[in-house]
C-alpha cells in the first residue's frame, strides 16, 4: 500500500508550527534590539544630573543595605558602582560616634575615608561637615537636607549640592546628595 499523503489539515498545522518558529525568532531579535537600545540610552543618561527624588530613593536603598550587612554594603559603596552610583549621585556614610567616613562613592573624594566629617568646609567656608554630623545624630528615619558646594564624580570643580542624611542603626549616618 502506498504511503498516504497528509491530510490538508496536517499541512496547515505544519505551516502553523513553522510560522511560530519564525515569529519566535522575530520576537527574540526585537527583544535583543530593544535591550541594546535601552543600554545605550541608559549610558547616555549617565552624564545627566540626577534629581532629589532619585537621591532620596537611593538613600532608602542604602539604609536597607546597611541594615542587612554593613561591611558588605560599605565595600559596595566604596567601589562606587552598581545601583549606588547614578550619574553624579552616590552614597557616603560616617561613623555616628566619631564622625569618620567609612564609605565614599565619589571617586574624587576617596581621600575623605577615615577623616572626620565635622572638619569639612566648602569653598565658601561653610562648615557643612558639622551639619552632616548633626543630621546623623537625629533619630533613625529622620532625613535632613544639607546644602553645600562639593566636587562631582565627573568634575573636581566644586558645584552646588544638597544631601539627604539620616541615621542608620545606632552606629552610622549615611547620605546621598544631588547636584543642582
């Protein structure tokens, strides 16, 4: 008996499966293109100025990281990358008792690690370090804004900056600022 030809319905099903493979390949290619373009767009945004809302949101994440594992968090912050560096916003943390910096995400300010924040003055002579230290003495969860001039990670020239500072546990104060 000769082999039977597939029914017309079977041919439709075969074509339909082949069509799914082609559609799947198109979707995968399109998704890859979108991801590549998104990465390029994000890279372009890296040079833009972040705003206060982004800085405050980052501070909330900083508090969580420090509470989960402070040593690992400080290492991550000092590395100055990942989700704790967004354009020119970055994290810094001090010891709440002695005021010494334990974390600094700004590559232009790594020399501050181990220094007492209370000694810092900006280019106009404002003792903003005292304000940052005082903000870190307030009850945990209370966020204080401190404005001053400070060098950006992308430019060592002093620029107007506002930092949000809060106490984290009993031992530390952390801040995240944005440039205006």
